[in-house]
């Protein structure tokens, strides 16, 4: 049973957004550096997966994630990895 799923692109973008959000508060709460670092590491990993996937959709992705999915500006393809097979 899957409660939510993110495709590779959305995961990388959300990680950068989380890092930026937590970075704004590190002056008042230095313990948030932990979450900034974790989010940035996840963003770099997500970017590497996307780079390895290439433009033809193969490489670092599972077969279920290799199917071509058109991207619409401003919209994500949330749920493409809902079964958990689209992530490393």
C-alpha cells in the first residue's frame, strides 16, 4: 500500500525547496543544518539520477519509469512512482 509517490524530477525539485525553506531558519535554530544537508544530498542524488536517465528515459531508472511521460510546465507527473518501483 502506497500513501504517496514522487517521480524523479519532482523529488529533486522538492528536495531543493526543502533545503531553501530550512536554510532560512538556521540562524535561529542551528540544528536545522542537519535537514539542510540531508535535503541537499537528496537533491544532488535526484539530479544525478535524472542526468543518468538521459533524454531517452533509460539508464538509472527501472523499466516502469522508462516510459516516456510528457512534461507540462508547472505540472508534475506525481504518482508515476507510486508503486515504489520508479526510485532507486
